[in-house]
C-alpha cells in the first residue's frame, strides 16, 4: 500500500523549495542582468534580439549545475533537480507558455526564464503531495521532489548559502560569455604566405617569456608552439609559433581582435598555466579550443594596390598632419626604416607583429595613419629569406 508524504516531510520539502527560490532570485538579482549588460558592453555588441528558448535554458542550467560539487549530497542533488527541471522545458510539449514566445533581448529572455523557475518551485511548494513523485533526469542522475525531504538546502541566512550562490553566478557569467562569443565571434589562425616564422631558442626552454610579452601587446591572441628542427637549405631551427586571434574577423586593415577590456575580463592566463587574472572566466586554451566558437584561417599576403578610397579617419589625420607621408617629409624614409629595424631587432614581439600585421603595428609604433590605398609588406630576413627593396625612381 502506497502512502503519501507525512506532514513533516511536506514541511521539509517546502523549506527546501523556498530556499531554492531564494538562491534563484539571488543569482539573477546579483548576477543576471548586470552580467549580461557587462558582456555586451565589453564585446561592443547590441543585445537587441532574442536568441531563443534554448539559450535561456542553457544559461540557467549551467548556473545551477555549477553547485553540484559543493556541500556533498546537497549540492549534487540540488544541481540535478534544478538543472533537470529547467532542461525539461526544452521540448515543445513541456515548454511553459511564459517562455514560448519571443522577447526583445537576451536579457529579457533570461529574466523570464528565471521568473519561470520561481513560479515552478512555487507550484511544487503549494502541492507537494500532488507532485511527490515528479522526477527529472539530468546527466544520468534521476531525482524526484520526494528526495527533497532528505536534505537541508541552506537558507540565505546560512553561511553555506553564499558559496553556492557565488558559484552559480560565476557559472552564469561564463555561460553568457560563451553564448555571445559563439554567436558573434570567430577564432582566426594567422599564417604568413611566406611560411612560418621560426623563433630562435633552446629546445629545453619553451618561449614562455616571449609569449607573455606577446600577449601583453596582443591580448586577444593565444599562442601554441612546437620545436622545429632545420632540414637544411636555409631552413632555421627554433620554435614554430602558431598565433590564434579571437574577434569579429580579420580583414586587410584590422585583425578584428576583441577589445583589451574584454580580454582582461575574460582570460585567466596568458600562456597555459601562467595566471594574469585569477578572477577571469576562462583559461585561454578553453576559450580557443573548447567553447565551440567557429574557426577560420587568415593568410597574410601582399596584395596588389589601388582602387581604395580614403577613410574619414585618414582625412582627419591629414588635417592634423599625422600621416605617414608627413612623417617621411619630416624624418626621411631611411630614418623611419632604421627606427623600425632597431625596434624589431630589440623586441621579437614587435618583429613578429610588424610582419604579420604591418598596418596596425606601424600606425601604432609611428603614431601616424597610413592611407588605405597603400598596401604594406614587411619581410623579416632569415637564413633562407633574403629581400631587396627597389625604391620608386624620382622623376
């Protein structure tokens, strides 16, 4: 004979449901809207469209799942119950009417999803006996409402509440950034048409110091490296550096890299295991390899010139006499070339950048604007790479 829950069990379940509501409210109020606004502002994106039901559910699932490793069985059960309840709404037959619509922004979508969590927990609170055997399966773990009679989920007045809440808020932030990056950003592998640039060094000393200097100057990048042994015929022994950039996509005049402020917020490290921001959201390796962001390759080549008009930024620089032409008039071409060569010989990061991204690097180094109608090519000579520049003949 099956009996219903006792009054004591109902009271225990209601207490836990109330405390779960408090967690949900705290996570949204302290993290939801502010984290969304922060991500869109730092990434220079507009939150002006609804990314859909799945996005709202995934963000909250991830937030609740983050508490699973905390407080032993309490965290494990609570993560499965809350995440399972939210994921249950993903199928059209189970989607609450309040979420089965279109909203004006992702912020409103997540707000409405959080409100629906509150409403669902309230429905269970008001009819514990009727929902006693309601169960959810999440990541292979099945839990039911009845199981809530066997745990003590911490109230907001309990010191154990805030570690759970902070873990959920951090995971919420991670999920928001993962979502926006997947929709709007791309990871680009930079390759030179002339072949890889080999960084001299010792095989037993990975180029960590070089990488830290590089990332300090190029915060939206991630470098990997492998040892390259010369095969002769002008080949060079050293570290083959692979450069990956995250941003809106590379073009002729820009690498499209993520803003410095966004990088400072997002990344924990520079190279793998080298922490630069313990409060960051992800290691670089995770962002570049594991978040599912689309990837492409950009070949740095020397295109043929002509046919491109002058931008307003260049025209303003003309008025202010901050153009490459004016600098050549004042300093002379040879002096400018020697300045660039000296910096490249002193700083291997600059040397790499001026070859791979000559326009942005030279504009920043020289403090000038270069007209879009001029194409730049910088070649770094090696044992197997020799270049001669033939200047334009004066008439």
